[in-house]
C-alpha cells in the first residue's frame, strides 16, 4: 500500500479573470483556494492585454504563493473544481473566462504528463504572470532552466501591455484577512 506524502508543498498559482466582476472573481477564487492551502502571499492586481484572442475584455491577473499538502494531481483537480463551481464555461483556447487558475510552480518539481505540466509550459513567455510573480518571489528559480523569475522577466519578448492596478481597498482588506487566517491555520 502506497503512503501519501502529506508534507507541505510550496505552490505558486496564476489567477485571471476578464468577465463579470473581475476583482471579486479573483478574491472568490483565492478564498476557495485557501480552504485547501495556506495562502502566504498575494501579488498586486494587474490589468493585462488578452493573449491569443484580442477581441475580448482585458484581464485582471494576480499570483498567489501558498503551502498545500495536495499532490499535483489533487491540486489540479481542486482548481478545476473551483473554476467549475464559480461558473467557468468551457470555451476555446485563450478565450474569455470568468476565472482561470493555473499551477505555475510546485516546489522545485519538473513534471510532464497527459494531465499536467509543471512548471507551467508558457511561464517564461508571459509578462502578465512573471510581473506579479516577481513581486512576491523575485529570486525563485525555474526548475528546468535555473533562471530566476527576475531573469526571465528581463528576457521576456512577448508583446502586450501589463498595467499595475492594485486591489480596491475593501478587497485588499479581505485579502489581508484571508492571508492572516491562512497563516493562523498553518500555525495550529
């Protein structure tokens, strides 16, 4: 019988939304995520140009760093459940989304399977992920290339605008509370 590894894993998640109340969607996703992870850091909010399909509203993006005891496959299933429960509808690649949650990094793991690829395969190409990730973990290194997040950001050639917007004050307070509650749960 296999024993599951239940030690905490460090994960970084990318979150995006370009439909509905985008900022509230991101907060809701973070709150749901915090049920199974101790959220330790959340980047500022960034408004970004859509990638791949330009005829859609701009995205709001953020990155969260957390500790979780979920395996990679359990984490993937959990974030897909969050997306589905929040009302994400199946759409075409790079299409508009109520919520999008990507696993960017999981410990120092490099994994490629039919279900999941970690680190995220387009991490080094996406300023809308690298900028908020650099904000909360600038010296973190890519498990395959060894490049730091700062180095990847300097090297990124992908066009597109990314504008720091910050969170609304009421939402920022809720985020701070969520991080505090996660930390308190982690300490007990």
